[in-house]
C-alpha cells in the first residue's frame, strides 16, 4: 500500500521519499485552482482518486 504524509500548514505532500507542494500533487480546489485544499477528507479523496489505495497521515 502506498503512503503519504500531508502537511496542511506547509502545503506539502511526502510520498515514497519525495516531497512536493499541493499544486504539484493536484490538491487544489477545482473551482479555483489557485486555492489549495484544506479539508482532510477532500485531500484523502483526491489522493485516492489519483493513486489508488493509499494510507494518508496528516502532520
């Protein structure tokens, strides 16, 4: 199973030893792509849609 560590405060996602920002990970509001997501449930759903089964930890 894949794993991701999401830090909402710094707007970063760490997966497989790589860190990217919310924009690179696609964690932005569809209506306003400049606005990063802040809701943990929405973030988990987006990551599951993009990467399949994934264990998400929020830091």
